[in-house]
C-alpha cells in the first residue's frame, strides 16, 4: 500500500503549534473536514470518540488518530506537523508533534486496517520521523510518503 496515495489534496498541514491534544485534534479535524467535504464538528467528534477508547499515540512523537465516518468513500489521510509537541497520552508518555490521521467508510474494515499498519510501519522509522520534522514544505512532506513507492513496469 502506498500511503502517499491516501493523503488528501490539501491534506498536509504544517502548523505553528497547538497547546493541547484537543487543539491538535482540532487542527486534524479542520484539515480533514476541508479535504473530505464534511462538517468539522462531526470529524472532531469522531476523533475524540476514538481517543476515548485509548490514545492513538504510538510513541516517539507520533500519533495516528483515526475514525470511521459516513460520507467517506475511501480511506483518506491527512498529516499534521506541530512545531511544538503536545502531551498526548502516548504509550511512551512522550509529547506528539507528528499526526497522521486516517478516515475510512464505516464498513471498510480491511482497507482501514491495512492503512493503519502501513502508516505505523512507516512512522516507526527514526529516519522517516527525522525527515518529516526537517522538511520545510508541504511538497517535501508529501514526497517523503511516496518516495519509496516505485510502480512496477511492464517488461
């Protein structure tokens, strides 16, 4: 799975910061609402409901918030980088500055799980996290998510 293909148009946001986990999720919801054409409040509510089940903070400054939403036709992602990490309740108790959020149709179980696994695997790389933190533009961030994907060519 090419996680770069999951990123919505306009789905990469470089922000100056948030002061709390809720504000960080609000930033995610704002970007996702625009990308998905859904009400921001509904997106935020779905993210908060999922967080109530347990933190999506994976550790090393990374979180993968996710939600299933009516009105979403395929698994879609947004990426938010915060300049100042926020307390997130991650498994390692480290603050989060990289949020890769996934949104899926309510009944799309297998694709959603494959996307979660692919994103988690990519963000486990310390090199990838460092490059995401050092990238200066939206295009550079997007390129990091697609760089390793080389389509097969016909012989």
